């Protein structure tokens, strides 16, 4: 299952994401992963969450991000929830490439893993075929 939290910069997307992460830690039966560019959430989320800095692994495009997440899921079947802060900072401003990657990740994860992304853009600017993921 895939979900997008959208909105312009400064609209509280990261705060919503942090609340979702901390709630997931209490309610999930598996592992929780948070991916971000940089390490700004280190002190804001529960210590049991696997916090991953995409820069550390050279993830700087949507193709690399897809491969990175697919590899994590293949290597750890206990991952039940993946949260991604500021996906546009990781992959860039190409909304079509973002949409293609999101569709592939949704097909990969199915109903077994929940993927939640923050996207610093107005939902009207996103391609129509991913608007169904907006919460």
C-alpha cells in the first residue's frame, strides 16, 4: 500500500510523517524504516526505527531509489512500514519519473508493506495516475 502526504513547503508534512512513524512503532508487528536525505529526524522519531540517510548510500535518482528500497525489502521480510521524507530532495523535481517509480514500488510492495512519502508539491501539480495515493 502506498500513500502520499502532499503540500507546499512549510505545511507540516514532516510533522504528520513523524506522528505516523511513532504510531507505527507501537502498532506494527514488524520493522519500521524511515528514509530521508540527511539526518534531521534522528532525535524526533523513536529509536527503534531504522533511520536511513539516502546520501550515505549515493541514492540520488528515482531509479536508484527504487533499487534501494527493493533491495531492502528483499533482504528483510520483516519490514512492514517504510516512511520517506522529502522524496523530491532525493530524486529530483521530475514528477513523471516520480510517478513511474511510485507505481513500480506500489506493485512491488503490494499489501504486505506500507510505503508513505512526503512530497513538497501541490497535489494539482502531480500526474493524475498517482493522485489516488494522496491521503
